[in-house]
């Protein structure tokens, strides 16, 4: 994860109401939670999925 994105994630966790990436976090969290609850979910893919979704929603592009 890029440093700027990681710092944004830390800010969301520390100050959720003040962080500009709050909506990106919520969207990524909900989609990841849905995936994790599915029958085909792989435990090792869950953190990677969250990281990619958060990056996508926070920046508007995927790496």
C-alpha cells in the first residue's frame, strides 16, 4: 500500500468523522465483509481485497 493511502487509512481509523477517505473506507469495508461471508471466500484474499478496494475508492483507480 502506498504511504499516502496508508496514512489516509490510519486517519480514518483514528478520526473517522474528520477523514476525507471515510466514505472509501465504508464502501471497501462493506464489500469486503460481504465477500468474507460468502461460501467461496478465501481467508488469505480478504486483506488483499480490502486494500485494493480501499485504494480504488480513495483514489479512483486500481493499481
